[in-house]
C-alpha cells in the first residue's frame, strides 16, 4: 500500500497548480487511506458480529459448509433439532444428514444444482437423521454465501422443523382416504386402488367382493345409531382380521356396505373360502353392554384375470352378484356367472325396448275364452291379455315382459293400453251382439292395481266407450290385495260400487278367507294352480276333497266358481261335476285373436 501512496503522491506533485511537495502529499494520502481502511474494518467487524449473533441465536438450524459440502460450522438450533451438539456435526457432509438413501440423494442433488446452475436456492421437505436413529421431518433450504475470493461461494443449509406440519398433512391425507368411523379405506381410495390394480402393467388375478349387512336398519332403529356405529366398527375389525394379506384392501363404501379388493395369484375357491369365513365370523355376537349383536351379510364375488376388462366392468359384475345373493334369500354369497349375466343383459335389453315397441304398435290383444262347462260352445267371458310381436324374438307372452316392465316403469302404460283396447273391443261386441256379448276380464298387473289413479282410469275408459261397468271384470290375486304400497282394497271397493265385477284367483282356503276378512265385494272365484293341476291325471281322492272344501266355502260366500289352466275335457268334466261353472285353458283354446273371438260369437251368440 505504501508504494501505491508514494506513486500517487509523486504524480500529484508533478501536476500543474499543485503547491504541495510529494512528501506532504504522501502524508495526506496515508491519512485518507488509514481513515478509509478503519471505516471498512469497522463495518466488516460489525457485519461479522451481526452474522455471528444471527447464526448463534437463530431458531432456524443453520450449517455452513466448505466448498466440498462438508460442514464447517453448525448452530445450536440445528444441533438441538438433530439431538446432538454443534461440534458433532462438523466435518459431516450435508448429504449425510439425510435419514434415508432417498433423502440423502435429494440433498446431494440440491448441492449439485446450486453448483452448476444459476438457481439461487433449493427447497425440499425431507427427513433428517436424529441422534436416536429416527427421522425428523424438515423444510430445508440450500443456498450459498460468497467466499473471500471473487467467484467462489460456499454452501449453506438452513433447516426448519416440519414435523407438526407434516403430521397435520398426513392426518388430513389419512382422513381424505379413510372412513372416519371404522378407519378402513373409503370409497375414493378404494376406487383409486382398483384402477391401479387394473393398469396395463398389472399381472395375475384380481378379486372384488361387495358385502352388505342384512337388515342393518333394524339395529339402528331398535338400539339406536350409537349401537349401530359400534357394530360397524366391530364388523370392520372382523373383516380386517379375515382379509389380512399384503395385497388386500378392505373399505367401507356406504353406510353398511363394504368392499374387499384382492390381488395376486388367486383361485376362486380361495376367495370363496375367505368370504365364507367372514360371513361366519360376522354371525358371532358382538357384545355391547348387555346386548349380544350378531349380523348376517350377503356377498357378491368376482374373480378374474386383470386383463379381462376395466374397473367399471368389475364393479358392475360384483354388484350383480351381490344383488343375486340378496334375491336368493340373503346371508349367503354369489359368484358372478358370465353366462347368466349374458342372459340377464338380453332380458334387460328387452325391457328397455318396451316403450318403443308400444309406440310402434308391436303389441296386440290376445284373449283366453272362458266357456260354460255345461255347454262348451257358450262363452262366459274373454280374458284379455297382451302379446308382443317382437321384431327379432317373435311372439312374446305377457309373462315374458311384464316383470321387465315393472323394472323399467312401463307396467302402467301397458296396463292403460290393455284397458283401453279391451274396452274398445267390448264396446264393439256389445254394439253387434247386445246382451249376448261376453264380459271382458282383465287381470290387473300389480303395479297398476296399486296405482292411486286406477279408479279414475277405469271410469274414464268406461265412459269413453259408453259401457256399463257390469261388462268389465277385474281379476286380482291375494298377493296384490295385500300389497302395502297402495290402497288396492279401497280402489276395488269403489270400482265394485260402480258396477264392475271383481274376480279373485284362488289356490287355497286362505285366499277365500280374505273376502270376509276385508269385506271384499267379490263376485267370482277362479280356481288356479295346484288345486286344478292335481286333477289333470284323473280323479284323486285328496285333491277332490280339497276341491269340494273350496267350492263349499265359495258357495257360502255367494261366489260363482270358475277355473283356469284346464288341459283336457276329462279334467273339465270332473270340475263341472263338483260344481265349477266355467273354465278356460287348452281344453278349449290356449289363446284367441279378435277375429277368432268374433267367429265364436257368430256361431254361438244367437
């Protein structure tokens, strides 16, 4: 520095207008430099003191490292966070603080990124190694501080405690994918795992089990929701105990619905065995206070290769199998049957086509003539029904499509069409044959019988066709009369008051006893089923005794007795001999069209 001052003093002394000697200038310059150096040193020392105070008192853990990444100095906060002393951290490489190999690799990558790129800092959440060999979660920041030499910098590690944040986030994450009541996986996580299990890279087999608790509402309603919750927790524990393999997930999908997903090399027999064990365990009582509560469950099972379709196909199959288990009486399992499913799909497709078929005129009326047994040539009534002329399947009787119509909501439109067309035919016959025209009998589909608009519908159609109500017979059965979904008894009573004749299909004494019990205004009883079938092979003493009992009771109730399903003339004669007045069935005709009924009337009406 003295040489620099001397050189500048010589130059200034040699400058025009300068009146000071070189020695004097040198003295002045030395004074200026000393002041500048003193100021700089003071500022530097102050900065060092501030940094040292910040480093030592900061609640954030800080480690200063050399160019090679080895820790030169660590503050007390970092040492405390890692369960040791600052001097124990000196000399350790920053990356060696990582708890797992992956954590160490991420620290090493951060140091490399700072060294070779223009990035100013690297942030990450990872685990650092604690002195007790555990991992502690930290938010780490890697950055650099400049060295004394220009262009050289040293790594700095800054650490903040992230255990509480991580714990909170893990709790929230767990809650988002688990059922809060049972601790099982929830539906969202179950669906995600199902999709993952069926990824293109998946191998081997997959099994899906849907399980519903039978009659769980009884527990909730009878003992209270609190008991119900405890039972659900007990069910969850039992299912976890049974399905405890590593590649198995048990989830609560709905209130009392559970799902089990199994993956690996599976056999249907193995899965069935687990399900049977689960159903057996669920039947064992769960004791809550003085209550020993056992439950039964129904299960639908699907086992297949992972390549055989997507999640939707698998879920649909499990739902179908569960539905069949419940239909079969509950408290049992059903294995999905692809062949049965194919048949069901065809049936459901048929049900879906009913509305279009009705609109396109594919339905027609078909009749079963009921004749008097003392004169087979004389019509007592015609029973009207529907026939579907399907474009591909040909002629379909009502038994093949009415159950499907119930499922698709088409029973009432079909019933209205049947009623309208039948009464139109009755009006035409009455115009032509007068009082000799047969009465029309319509068997009410149950869904139509329970409809609150039944009375209005029947009355409107009678009025539209200018028919007296006595020309219409409405046929029903005991199951429909007792259906709790509608006011069937009240509707039939009103229609009887209007003049319509009520017909009850009877297969035993219990059916007849519904009439006095409910004060039904029934005029006709039609024997059906076993009581008629038992006479197809000739006289049978027990069957005839049963027949006589029914007819005696029907006469006491002032009913006219008929029969359906009569096959042979001999059977018809036997029924006539015991008091049956009229019958229908193959002994006369299986069915008849409008034209064939007209021909019968032309021959025998006059």
